[in-house]
C-alpha cells in the first residue's frame, strides 16, 4: 500500500520574529512494515541552516534556523511511504504478561536491553494510583501478554470519550482518567503508563492515518492532524502497535513518523523564537492512497 | 605529642595541642601513637613558635583578606540566598610527595576511565547493548541527556575537567567519595586560598617547598586553546559561561575569568547564528570558539534540553553538533557524576582500560539492582542513603540517626523509586587540625582534587581544595553546609622553580577587555553602577546636611531648612515625604529622615540605592579591581551600619555618613584611576556624569527656583554648595559675598569645577564621541544630538538672566525653565544609550509550550 502524506504547519506572528531555532520531527522513518520512499521538508522563509541527523530512537530529527525577520513560518513535510500489509505479527504469543515482565529483567539480548528504556516513567506517563488500578483489571494473573494489551486497548476505547475540546497537552493523566475524556495523545499516554506500571515496556508512536478511506471502509478518528498510538515490546518477538483511539491494531492505514518514551521525544515541531508577539497556529494534514 | 625544637616553651606547646585528640579515625597530622608525622613536624614547630596570640593575629589577617577581596560563596535557601564570606582556616593541609604521587596516578587513571565511559555513553553505547551497564541506571539519571547521544557520529568531545572528592578511611587509604564532571567548582577558591595563605604565612610557605598551582591553570589555558575549532582567527575567543550572580560560586566564575583572561558571559550575552556561537558585544557580534561552561548542561539550550531554561543559549546544541564551537565540559558529562556508577567502575576499568582500578570508591550500593537493594534495606542503620542526583529533593541521611518510623518511611521511599537512591558505607573520614582561636582541634576532612585534560591524558593540580566540617561530629562536609576550607600543600622533595600566571594576571585582572569584548549586559551594569554610586553619594551629602541642621539646631525653624527638607523628598523621590509634613516639627522630621535613609522597602530610600549599587557592582565584579572591591565592601559595611540604626537614634547616622561618603568618594576616585579606560569604564563614568548632572539640576530646582518666602538666601547658597561639595572653592574665590549669581556660575558654568554641570557635559560629550558606532540603527545620532543640545544649553547659560527673580512672585522663571529642559533631556539621553547599547533584542521564548499541541 502506498501513501502520500502532506503535513503543513503555519505560524502567523503578530510581530516580527528576528531569529528562530527549530527542531522538526516530521520526516518519516523506516520501520519493519514501512518503507519511506521519499520525505522532504519545505520551509518558508528560506532557513539559513538545515541539518538532519538520527536521534537515539532512530527518528529523523531536523534542526533548522531562520535568521531574517519574518512574521510567518510555514513548514510543509511531504512524504511517500509503502506499507507492507502482509507482515502481520504473530498474535498467538502465548507467554503470560508476568513472564514477559520477568523476561524484561532477565533477557540480555540487545533488543530487550534497548527496550528497557521504555520501562521508565516520564512526565507524561506518571502513573498515579488510579492508573495502576485501571491497568490491573486488564492483567489478571496468568493472562497472556497480548490478550491483556488488547483488552486494555479496547477498554480505553470503550471507557473514554474522544473529546478534542477537553484536553490540551498540559492536561495531566489524572484528569484524563478522572473525566474519562481525551484525545489520541492522552489515550496513548494512558496506555503506556498502564503498561509501564505492570513492568512492561511501551513506547509512544507518532504518525498519521489515512484521511479518506476507500468506499466501504470506515473513516477513522484523528485524521485532521498527526495521530498517536502506542507500541508494546514483546520479548523475543519485538514491538507491536495498538491504536486505542480506534481500537485496532495498525496494519495498513497507519503511517509512522517517529517514536519515543512519550510525546516530548517526538513533538513534530518545536523551537525557540526571538520576538514574534502572539501567534496563530494552523495545521493541515492530508493522507492519500496512491 | 613530642616536640622536636628546644626553643619553644612547654607552656605554649601545650596550649596549642593539648586538646588535639583525633576522633578515632585516621589523623593526617598525628600517627596512632599520637606522634606528629614527619612531614608535619616543620609546620608544627613553626606554629608552636608563633604561639596562639600570633596565630590569632594571622588568622584575623586571613579573614580580613578574604573579606577585602570579597571572596564569597552564595548560600541557597536562606532569605532567598545570601552571600557569605568564604571561610579559610589558617593551617594548611599537608601532603607528602610520595603519597601524592600515588594519588596522582590513581586520579589520572580515573579521569581517563570516565572520559572513555563518556565517549561510549554518547556514542556507540556498547556498554548498554552488551549488558554491562543497566539501561535504567543511565536513563533514570537527569544527567543522561538523550539529545546529546549521537550514535551515528564519532564523538570527539573530551572530558576536559574532572574533580574528585577524596577521603581517607581508618587505615589511611584514600578513596573517592564522589566524582565531579559537570562543571567542577573549587579550583578558583583553591587558588585564592593559596594566595592568601602564602601572604599570611610567607616564610613558612617559602621554606616548605610547596608545589605551585600555576602550572595547572597554564594547562587549562593551553587545553582550551587547543579545543578551538580551526578557524581563520589567529586567537581563539574563549568565554566563561556563568548562570549569573545568583549562582553559589559566582565569585569563582568572575575570579577564574579574570585569572585566565576570558570574558565572563551569561547565556543572554550569546546568540547562535549560522550554526556558530556569537558574543553580543558593544561593537556587534564576535565569534566564540570555546565555552568554558560553569552552568549545568541541561540548562544550556532551551531548544533541545530543558525547555524552561532562560539561562542558556538557544541553538547551542546545533552549533556543537556542527563542530563550530567546543564546550568544556561537553554537554551531557553530568551523567558521570551518578554515584550509581561507582560500583561498576572496577569492571569498566578492566573493560575499557585493561587495568585494575587504582583508586577505589567508597563502597556504594545502587538500589536499582535488586540484590543490592536487599542489602541496603537490611542494613540501613549502617549506611548513608543518598539520591543519585541532587535534583531529587532528598538530602543524604544516616541510617542510624533515623527513628524507626523514619527508617520505615525511607524504606518505602526507596522501594517506590529504587532507581533514584544509592547507599554508601559510613566511612570514618580522616581528621585534620583546625585552629579555633586558642588551640588546634581535629575536624573531618574532604579533599577535592582537580584535573584537566592535556595532550596525552590528564594533569592533576598539585594541591586542591580541602574542606573540613565546622564541628567535630559533622560528617557531611560541603560548602553549602557551612564548611571551612584549607589551603592544600603538596610538599616537594626539592625546591620548585617558581612559575606563576600572576605576571599575566596583572594585566588580566584589570583588562578583561583584551579582545575589546564587552557584552551589552556588562556595559549596562557598569552604567548603572556609575549612576547608583553617584546617586548614593549625592543623596548622602544632602541627608548628612539635613541631619546636621537637625542636630545642631542651626537653621532649624528657618525657611531655608524647610526647603532643604522638601528637597530631600524631591531628590530621592520618596513621595510624599516632607511635602505632606507640618514644618517646624523636629520629631516628625527625624522620623521621615529615618524612613528616607533606612527603609529598605521604600522606593528611592538611600538603603535601596545602596543595595542597587551593590547588586550592579557585584554583577560586573570581574571588571573591577581588587582594590575597588575593598572599597565596595566598606560601602557594604557602612550601609549595614546605617541600616542597624534604631528609629529613635537617627542622629547617630551622622557618624556613619562621614564614613559612607568617604567610601563612596574613594570608589569614585578608584574607578577614575584604577580601571583601564576601556569601553566598560566609559559606560561607568558616563552613568556617573549623567546622574551627577541630573542631581545638580534637581537640587537647584528645588532649592533656588524661587526666592519666595526666603529673606536671606545665604543659608540656601551654602547648603547647595555643601551638597555639591564646592563650598571651599566658593569661599576661596568669593569670600563671603552672598551672591546667588556667583554660586550659579560655579555650579552651572565653571568648566574647571569637576562638580559643575558644564564639566559633566564636557565629559559626557567625550564619552559619546568614543562610543562604538551603531549608525545602522540610527541610535548613535540620537545620542549625539541629545548630548550636543544639552551641552550647548549649559554652555550658553546666561547666569545673570537665570538669577533674575520676578518681582511679584519672587520666582526665577528662567532658571526654572532651564532646569526643566535639563530634567527632560538627561533622562532621554540615558534612555537613548540604553536603547542603543544595552537592550538585548528580544527575549527568546518557546514556540510551543510543551503541552499545548496541535495533535488530535
């Protein structure tokens, strides 16, 4: 399956910005199921420097600076990717979640060692008692890891209302869980916090989903901007994605940009500006099948 | 203890050492039998010969020098942080050369090991992928900076500075208590300790064949030079980056910047453009090649590191990655300070160096490891529990000092967050003699050793910073906990050839502008240092006169005195003050004068002006000579003395005012004579001149703009002349003629009177002509225009016309008008200078406040 993704971000400033330094994580990476055919940034005004490098997580980080006065910044990422639909994961991994958690401590292979980074709490995935309690009902003793995670994904989807008006990025997880509302980012963070509280390694995935599905297929939630879901590390198997917002395992409609411990590691565009006054932000995402 | 010398009397010997009983640990001076160790004999003999009285004298001299050089250490937490004098004990810590040689090789090996560890942790990370180091040990530590990890690139950023805190156990074996790799502090204090002690104990120091410290600092300079990325510039520009005057060791930042000849900068003085770091100087941007970093790395770049930091330089990481600037220590080096690493070091030494670790660490358990955690929880009462990083809001605790409940609470805390805690064995630290004013007392000691990278490996400073506890049972010895420091003498077997940077330092101390690099922030603070100093001096003279009138009763009840009081309010702008008070009430006058002088919270009060002066002066301390610092400390003392005066006793302030005015005059004299006429001096003097002109014109306005209600103006005339310090000149010239025009001529027009308006304007014009060109902004011409207009106005002043009073009202309308123009133009000039030179464009801020995102 081939897709073309365009993601435009526009900042309109009320007064001139004299200098800005930015970091973009908008270029699409390669994954086991995804090949990036092309991915490019178009930035206005012309940056004085653009550097791409690969961060610890393997994401493509672009640093750019604009050094002439401007009152509008446009960053447009255009990518073409190919998804290999046939590469469905082995869903019948029979190991219990307890053994999986134990294996996280004992296995010494490189993949597991690298995955241990995703066991640690972060600011966005701080697990209060409510989170721990919420997690536990998906993981009764002896249940298989995959079943537990799937159950958790479905429960979040069922128990929580998708409500773009409710949360901002500043909304702490406690509020999300108390009000049972949020957006894809919150659901991903919640799932990650739950899994980490059970001693399992989970990471945050940022990307896109298809905007207009072909006839007969349902339109997914979260198409207007970048999307977020989570991934769980299955010892001896590897990483497996789950989308709690849509209660489905991403297969051929999810395009991955970057992953990390939480949102902070993969924010699509951030930076420091000198001047600028107030700003208005516009984001447009389009994902089409080729 | 046994005495070797026969010259000393047993009495004095006993008086120094009778109380000296080491608390059951290794003692540096005495062996277990109580005999003085051979390498201490010479020093002890000499001390005994001096006796307690002489030692007290020398100790006081030590304190005086520390105080006068304003050697300070800032303490956090107390009333929002306070500055305290650095404490230095008279008795040096002695290390013999054999012991030192062993330590040296151990330290060099350890520095090399940590350097290799750093290269791996921020590069290939083999130690993680091969399972040598647990990933969570690294990732749970705030010092492991993910944006600094660059797996794809061969990192060449070397660990440049390394310091180790060393203690000796019961058997006298040295071990490392902690490693300092972030931005190790203390080398400047060690140097200052040495300078003071070698002055206070000159012959002892000379005859002890002590290794000099200068070679260390020469290596620092050489190494940092060699880190400069290749460029067209002949000489690398190196800056010392400090978080600013609020930092605990700001004294040292300024001190080292001067000693090494680097420009002291704060984050806002730097900007990143074209992937390079630039210093914002008065003349424009100047490229920076090496940053000596005294700021924690996580604060260094809000783009990629801590986003809430306003101390750093946005874009710095990118400039580092582009290879255009070197930062020492490299960003990310703080992870090496994690005490959780200590227990892995022997294994890492074998892996990375193929050697056994020579210098052991204090035995340490990391609670992140299940087995070690069990050990810690089971043996809490024998251990010291510490956080892996100071940001974790946890102070070290001794297990045996906790109540059962506290111990359970601590256990729960560890179990909830095991990765964040380590435990160390309680080491009986060695003791050292401290002179307490009468005799020597043993105190626990920690030695901080300093290393700097050189071409092949590392060099150890031959000496270091010894700190001892302030009481016998104090086991945590830190400067924050109020410890006392000591000079550290490494005794050479052979007398050493003397090398010193002091020759170079003589230049460096007063001329940090050797590159002409003056950041706008520095010029700003110099300007205001000048303005506040002048304001304090002028206002002090006015207040002293008012108090004199009150005290002697001279002039009391006269209209002239009432007008003087009103001008106190107008001059200091401490409204409404005397404008609202009934005249002829000495009690009310005293109270109001007390408020104007002593009330710190009252805007415009002398106390506030003085503290503004001290604050701005401290923030440019690297630009002022040590003699000037002595005076500034006097001003500080006088300011405190004034502040401590009781409300009813404001008349006592008269004595203090004499001292204060003398100190302020000395400051003005020293800044005139002792600062090289560089750019920063120009701003200081310009500030002073503008302020003086403004004060004079305000005073003339409030005292003389009308003669209404004044029968005899001679008292007014003399008051003005006293305040502007021109009474003697006037009397010499004009005898007793009570002529207002003559007085105005002296105060306004006389270019030979350094206290006249005309004189100030001439100086201001000279300074303006010497300002760096800013024609691109057009601001220079605005400054020039204002200076010229004002100077011309003053020069063309027609004194006879200005002195004329209108018959009906008695007012001097032309004088009033003339002063009104000045009162408008002088602040405008000050503002124009501010706009052109001081304002750092805009404050940088985050484009996206993390958590205000656009995502679905």
